[in-house]
């Protein structure tokens, strides 16, 4: 039997949780953690929130000593994987060939670029720590800031920019923000937070050009409207970081195509986090989720399955994410495609409400604005295929 070697490619949350889970499971083989960034694993959600306002500095999950000594990891940061040879059980990273018995692919996603964007100072995307540092340095009182995209990342940046005193305009191509994430009615309800906090949100607004001489000066919309801008931040989603897997034989379709156990079609190869596209047996749907909680859960599961494939377990999870805007917390659990969406508590025109999503006789989702406790109760209820009446009872109890 070959010497056991778990290779984890991607040193963010999913990759770190994979390493930790393997050691907790009693795995005594070699572990190599490969990360393209030079930074130690850090918490990403604050980068678009309180990090931009200067309230916090980067939160590193572990220091280097802990990784190398406590977890006994061969840590290779600043080293991008460039090739996977699954039939040879080999990863190429930084020019070195790493033979593995188990592999966890956790390379996440990169920020989606706006096509045709010129290389001008003052135009940013935000995905990693270095991006966030550049954006933070650019924001401040009176800075004319245009954010392209009114999804969760764009909205969090808008909230943070307003907190620094910037003048903020958010552009959204769709008729309603967040329709794909929470549905049109609730997307409009969430967008009300922007209006109540002085952020100008313009829907059905498509960028035709970003202009400037060396540095950005304006954003031109397809209807001819010209917006003066000192800073432009593009927040139009993310693309799975699968480029290094091209030609490997691993199936790629908006991420790495996996089975229910997160196996990527080859022995010992599993994927986790933003990059994994898998059939979630809890809902009977294929999903790819860019959620902190999912990345943590999948990282651990992928590692346990990689080191003990005979006992591989399916990834059955209730999606959960949160987003902080203007001092309020938005939380969503489950899936938004529903037969009915009902506001069961609070008022969508105010800063606290709870909406439930129904499929047939069962609750399939819940959206809460400043409703932390009931939302988490509803996540557990959805996992148990709770009834609609059960969900209404949770909402009534508060």
C-alpha cells in the first residue's frame, strides 16, 4: 500500500477545514496544503464589510506555527497549482510534482470581470485580502463611488463605502436586485435598506463604458447617462477557479462536477467550497454554493471521504448565508424556488421581517432581516423536511 498523502489545493476556509478534519479523524499520513495566495488562511466575509471601514484587520484562522507543528502540514503558500493528472494521482504546483492518495480541490472562485473594462486606476474587484486593501485605501468622505452589481457582495461594499462617508451609486442590470438569490419580492424588500440609508440604487442599468485618462473619471450607461466616479468597484459575481484543471479529464461545468459524496469522478479526488457542483440529496437539486458555511462543511466532509473512501458520506446540507448591510443582518436558509413566499413576521418596509418559502406542504426556505434566532431554527426544520405549519409556528414564536 502506498504511503498515505493527502494533498489539499486551496488554502482558504474549505482547504483549512479539510486539513483540520483529516487530523481530527485520526489521519496520520502526510498532508500538503497548497495555496496560490501568500497569506495564511484568513476569514473572507469581513473583507467587504468592517475591514473596508477600518474597524478590523485581517482575521487569520491559524498562525504558521500551528499549521506546521500542531497539524503537521507541509505548507506551500504563494504556490499555484498548474496541473492535475488524476490517472497518475499527481498534482503539479510551483513546478513540483505531488503524488497523492487523496486530493481535495478547494481553489474557490475568482471575481468576475466586467467585459471591456479598461486598465484604469480606481477600478477594482474585491475577492481577496490584497483587493480589499486597495479598495479600503480608495474609499473615504466624499469619494464618488460607483458599484456595478447589487448582489450581496456589491451591497456589502455599498454599505461599507457609505460608512466611510463616500457618495455611493449602485448599478444593477436586472429589474430587481437579488431576484435569483431570494426571489423578486424579497429582493426588492432587501433593496429597501439601500434607499433608507442614502444609497442610490439604479436597476435596469447596464454599463456601456468606463472612461478616464489614466484614472477612472466616469461610468457611461447604455441609455447615455454619465456618472462621475472617483472609484468603480465591480461586484458581479464570481467564476469557479478551474483553469488549472483544463485537460485533466475532470468534468467541468460551472465548477467541478461531483457526485453526492463530492467525488470528482476519479479515485481519491474530491472537491469542496465555491468550486464544487454537486447533487444535494436534501433537495434533489444540483448546486454550487458560494457560502462560508457550505465551504466549511464541505471541506471537512471532502477530506474525510478522501482519506476513507469506503465510508464516504453524501453532502446533504441546507444552504445558509448571511450578509450585513447598514448595521442589519440578512440571513437566508434553504432554496428560494417556491410555490409561495409569505411574510410571517415583521414588515418588509421596516428593518425587521421574516419570510417563509413553501414547496407543497413543506417549508423549503426562510429569509430574515434581523431575525437571527428563528432563521437558525428554520434551518434545522428544513433539514428535517418540516411542514409548512411547523415553520409558521416557529415564526409565530419568534
